[in-house]
C-alpha cells in the first residue's frame, strides 16, 4: 500500500511499528511462549488442540493416549495432583464449545495451507522483480512468467524429496541473513545514522495521530514483516525448540531489524530526490533500491535462492498438515509418500503438490504484481496468528495453570494488537484478500463434510454392529461353511463386529477359518510406540479376532492398493498409468449398470502390478 505524501516522521513511525511487531509477536509470543506449547515436539494450531484434548478431555476425536509403564505412572501422578480448571470443566460439559475449538483448529490449519499458496508466489515474484531496475525493458508480465517457471520447476522436483538438496538450504540462509544486514548497516551509516531513535514507541503514536485512517490501513502492509512466524511454529516438528530459538534470536531477528532499518534510512534519503508528484511511489521496489550497485547482482541471486528456500518451507509444511489431516480422518485420503528413510517428517503428496502448483501459478499470472499479492497475503496470516493467540491462552489457563494476571498480561495486548491488524487487512478483502480466505474456507468445508460423513458411517456401524453371540448364530446355520484361508475385514468400530460381516456371510454362505477385523485408531498424539501399536484379541467363535492398529498424526501410515506401477516401467507407461489412476478415481462404478441390488453385492479388489 502507498501513502499519499509520506514524510520522514511517517517512515520512522512505520519502522517503529515493524520493530515492535517483530519484537512482541516474533520474539515474545512465538519464540518465548508458543514454542513451549508443543505436543511432543509438534507445533501449530492442531498440535495445541491435541495438547488441550489430552489434558482436559476437550476433544471430539479419540484422545486416549498410549503410555509406556513409566509414562503411565507419571501421567497418573500428574492427574491426581491436578484437577480440571473451571474453564476446562466448561469445555468438558459443553459440546458446542468443543466444536468451536475444533473448528478454530481446523481453520488454523486451512489458513496455513492458504499461506502455502501465497508465500511461494509473493516470495519468488518479489525476488525476480529485481530484474526491472537494471533492465527497465523487462515488463511485469515477463517477471510474472519467469516467476511462474521457477515455481513450476520447484513443484516438479518435490517428488524427489527435500533431503536431496537440503544441504544447500543452510548456506543459502546463512548468506541471506549475513549479507542483508550488512547492506542495512551500510545504508544506515550512509543515509540516516539516527534511524534507531525510531525504536521509541512515541513515533507510533505520532504516526497514527497524524495519518489517522490512512495510518491504520498501513497496518495491512506492515503485517508482511512477520509472515513467517506462524510457519516457524507449525514446522516445529522438523527442528528442535532450542534450535529455532537460537537461530531466530541470534540470526533472523537481528538480520530483519538491521535490514528494515537500512531500507527505512534509504527511503528517507530518497524523499529528498523525489518530486511531490511521484512521492507516493517511493515505496516501489524498496528492497532493491537500498542495495549498492557493486553488490546488486550477488544480492539478486541470494534473494532469489532465499525466496526458493522460503517457498520450500511452506510447501513442506503444507504436505505435513495435509498428512496429519488425512491420518486423523479429517481430509479425504490422498496419496502421501515418505521421501526419506531418515527423516520421518519428510513427506510428499502428489495431488496436493499439483493443486498447489496450479494455484501458485494462477495467483502469479492472475495478480501479476507483488503489491496485489501482498494485499491477498496478509489476511490469512494475521487471522491464524489470532487463532494461535486464543488457543495459547487456553493452554496457559488449562494446562500450564498460569496465574490470571499473567494470562491477562499476555492476552489483552496481543489480541488488541492482532485484532487491529485483522481489521486493517480486511479493508483489502475485495482487492485480493478474498482469495486465501476462500481457499481456507473451502478446505475447512471439505474437512467438515468429510468428518460429518465419516461420523454418520461410524454411527450406522455402531447401531447395526454384530455381537459375538449373533456371529455364533450365523455360523451355526447349516448353509454357512468355514473355509480354509485368512480373511481381513476393515472395521470402524472396536466394540463389536462390522455389519459388513453379516452382508458377507449372507451372500457368500461361508467364512474363512481365520477372520481378522482390523480397526485403525488415530490418536491425538504425534507418535505411538511401535511396541504398543497393535493389539489383538479373540472375539467369540474360534478363529475370529479383533486387531486394533493405533497411529499418531505424525506416524508413517502407508497402505498400498489398486494399481501399482513397477519401478522397471518405462516413462510412457508411468505417465499413462498415473493418468489412468486419476481417471479411475473419479469415474463411476460399472456395477450399478448391471442392476445388481446393493444387498446382494460383494466387491473384491486386488493389486495389479503392471
């Protein structure tokens, strides 16, 4: 966003806003508080939801934790020492409150995915924008197409996994966090050595008193300074808390403070050389304006590589969020591939990857400029931060038992500050802010519909389940035979047998000598001990067993079925068969055309290796 007639005092006020926003939200909220609200090393809104559910029975999903003997002893001691808080009791009693909490968690996840659509677009586009300064003949459409080409290449290599190139990420980010503050320091000493006087909050007060509504609307632009904070928290599972804290405080935070200070100093200097007619355009390409000409091209290369790394981090975070949602049965089953044997958190989803690619390229070609994407970018970022603040407050009250005075000291200023940002970015809703919001709401609707349908299916199975006694009666019929072999049935219920069994026996008049009912149970914990993953018990008649397989939302769950393309297949076969898989997944079944009633139909599938 541009200001009509910016002055030196306006720039000092904007820098003061960015400084305190980075300090309060980046350092105090996320590094100092939120990183401690992890769920066994996992971060993000859903991890906090999992944490709350396990400690106060606030969930709708199954939340029973699987404990080792030592963990069970500590868990029992902690539960006996603490009684639920009044707020915790309220959530336990109120189904509506628990549903609202779940909706907030899902919305937070969906907004992070919306962030994953816009971050690659705005990061790469802003970096490639640097071509226009030395080459004015390069038009904005050319910049957009180059940015789209880079992103397409980035998405196409996702299937190989980030471990193949991750060794390059650290040197790139070290170069970025070292060179940009060096340029910032150079600009400070050259253009405006007194820039750090803007740390005084009175410049913020003066800025808002002078600019009023226009100053309030500028908050929608300054929020871009902290866009990576939520992704840092959500990506906690790939790093340790201590590593993130050290990296942010020793490298990222001082680098950003010095870089923004240098840019502000440079912009203040540009005011002297800009006529009144074009003074509103002084913000254009602010980053590249403050880079000295001798180091322009090295900085352009580093900025482009850093933008690619930033894009990769959001893409990886999106894959992780989708995987968690699939494992917890809140999202339609999409293919999830583990691309690393060493890092279990490194996953890849082909369907998600290509949808993200289409959306990112569409955003770049549709919006064209970085400013337009920036308008769209801020809305979901600050809204998910507000959701995190609310859930973090619940963690403080219910789990940490933080004194009310300290809770209020955190909650009131942060909700006011982030609420102000939300109100400011909503003014850009019609100028692009609707896009990520629409993506988030569509994803939330998909999750809700999927969960609702699965719940209805489970309720039906529970209402029509077959007891062990009823199974004995079915097997006692003279026309029903026990045949040799092993047969598996998938069941959504544990306290009985799925109605499918009665359907099967009625149509096949037989049951295998060994019949196992498999139930996958997804727990609100990141991982389940492999030794406690599988539980088997006998159900009534001889040879009938119940097998419960328990998974956490960060566990590796890999079940193959349908069509398997061998590694020795040629590229043409792979291409055609992948396309066939997609067509097969969306086509109608041929069975209804045969007129066979559902009550008399049994479908059997197998794996084809081609």
